[in-house]
């Protein structure tokens, strides 16, 4: 140990679902590598991955209308939906591998079958949903989806939403039974328990203050422990998976790939039902259409959730604004993220995104009664006293210069890696956690090109469809569905129907 420096092979920053996934994959691929994890909070899965800080939707594009867009000619572009669905299938395969090999147990503690539905109102939206249903039904990935605008059928599917609804209210919905509710907080904690058993050194209440490149190409981290003392750690590879906190550390690393990137924080509020009778009447995740001017992550949805094996009902999210990049962050996060190299990018985004800013301000001003008014679009006879407000996690949307122009707000999950692959950072928001395995495969691709060939057999064992397009191989898809459903205790897909 030279100059008090503690050397290790891999350092993961942040104990959320992303670091948990990468750590678990690397431990399977190269058990002899030494891995260290630094988390500033006192336990795993407490920030963005926590079950109360995200929607818990197993994002597979089954119900999220913003993943399918209408083209100018009226046709529906489903390419993004296909991509996200295939990415989610990678996650379920990896989770199945972990359960099958007894690396984690009791999958029902983190994943449950739950119908995913899209619901729209009005002639124009119904037309869009019909076209979307038709386009998705042609892909083997979306087999089993049903469409209906028949009030009697909808009453069967969503009694809470249909009850006391005016007869002239035109509504249509699609439903697919292969959807899931995922508790990413529980899954993160399970994976970190597993990593601890594999001798991974997990340091809670340790925050990374600085990160810089050493003369030998490795990375030096300045880490502050619980008692305020500074430790020096070095590693050949570093992954920054600290949710909204990743941007500041990426900037400190000084890699050129981290320049000209900004972050725009958006907070969320959910309404949680406190009335067991109402909770019992709903059993699905029902996604509506985003309001004009609303960011994609503010799509309204009424969700059954399973948290601590207990059924709950959430509605939201209502968008809000806080300059913090993490729920436990600092009010100075946004200001300190503005650097000479990204100031123009940030200003351009500010000028472009005035409607979004206006929307966020309006959302912030809503009273509880006004929020319940929005809920009544889903539950006509919702009562204020049956619902409590819960603040969800902070999301930091990436702002960068793209072909669409300077300072474009990105609404996805972004991986930034150094040219030599020695450091990677994860930024952005939804579909995030659901596609963690896909994200880590990207990182393995970019950061470990020399080992990739050697690792391939093991990767295929962990993820049977690795390197195969599921949309073009219905037989492999069928096999994957059947085996993951069985291992994870999820029910099989139904044949598609239309009425």
C-alpha cells in the first residue's frame, strides 16, 4: 500500500440497482477480481432505486404510450417500444439465472405479474390507441395484447376507473397480462447481500469527494468515511452509478466525453391510497397520455404496487422542481453542475424548454384538491381523504448537444464512457432500472473489449438470448418467455384477442 492508497480492481460508486447489476455480472465473469462499493447513505437501494422513489413498472413498452409515436403520415413508429421490450427481456433472463443458481431467492419479493394497460379518452386518442394496438400486435414481442372500447369489457378490466363514469365518456384501453411490477429497492438489497457473501467490500456512509486519473492510467478516488476522515483508493476501472449524483463525479473525472453535458433535475410526487377497500378494486398498471407540454416521465398512471409483499395503489407522478440532483442532495447541485464547457448547452436548453419550465411551475402550484381533480380523470369518484402525498425520487434528465441542436433535453438512460474504457458513468432517467442488464452489457462491450470473447460463453449462460434479436427469432422468444415465467413465478402469456 503506497502513500496510504488502497488498490483494488473495480470500484462501483452508488449502491443502487445499476452498481448491483454490474457488480453481480462481473463477479460471475471474473470471480477473482476485487470489487469495492462506496455508498454515501447507510444502506443499499435508498435513492433512485428505492421502491417509493420510482414507479416500479417493469418497463417493457407494454403500456407506456410515449414509447410509440405517430408519424406525420399517421402510421405508428414502434421501433423504440421493440427496443425497450427486448432490453427488459435481458433483465428477466438474468434475474432467472440468479434465482436458478440460488444466488438470490424468493423472486416474489421483487417481481410480480401485473396486467399493463394503456387507457385513452376521446375520439382522436382512441384512433391512436387502435393503430398502436394493431402495429404492436404484429410483433411477436407483444402477443397477448387485447384492445377494447366496450364499457362492459372495460368494467371487467378496470372497475375502479369505470364506476360512476358518465355514459358519454368515450374510453378505450389495451391490456396485456404479461406485465410486471418490480421492486427495484428489494432487488438491489438482495444483490448487495449476495455480493457481500462473495467478499465484495461494500462501504456505506462513504462519499466520493473527488476522482482523478493517476499517471499510470488508473483512477484515484478521494473518499470521505462516516467519521469524516479521508481515504485514498485507486482502481483500474470505475463505474459511476450514483443516480443524479453521477454528473458531478463525471465532471470531476475530467474525461472529454463528460464535457458539454448538463443535467436538469425533475422531482415527482405520487398520491398513495390509504383506503384498503379502494386498493382492492384495482389490479393493473394503467398508463394514460401525457398532457401537452408535459415531459415524458410525467405520464399519468394508476398503479397497483407490491411493496413489502403488501398491495398498494399509487397515482401520479406530478412533476415538481428542486435544484437537488438527489433526494438527499444539496440545494446547490444544479448551480455547481454548470461549468464553462456546458454553460452554452444549459442556456440553449433553458431557452428551448420554456413550455416545460412553465409546466413544472404549474405542477408545483397545485393544491392537494387540484391533484385529486386530476386523479378523477382516472377515478371519477376519488375522495381527497383517501389519498396521501408521497415525494418520489429525483431524476436528472441529460442535456447535451445533438443533431437536433444545442442543448437538447434527453429523456432516456445514457452511458458515458472514456475512450480507453477505464471509467463509465450512467446518467438519465426512465426506462433506467428496467434495462439495467442491457446497460451493463453496453458497458462490458465498451470497457472490456479484450475480455469480451473469453466472457461470451458465460454471458450466454446468464442471458440465453445474448446476441440474438428476439423480435426476429420467435422460437427463442417463446423459450425465453416460458423459462423466465416459470423461474420467476410469472404467469404465461395469453393468446391475443380483439373485440
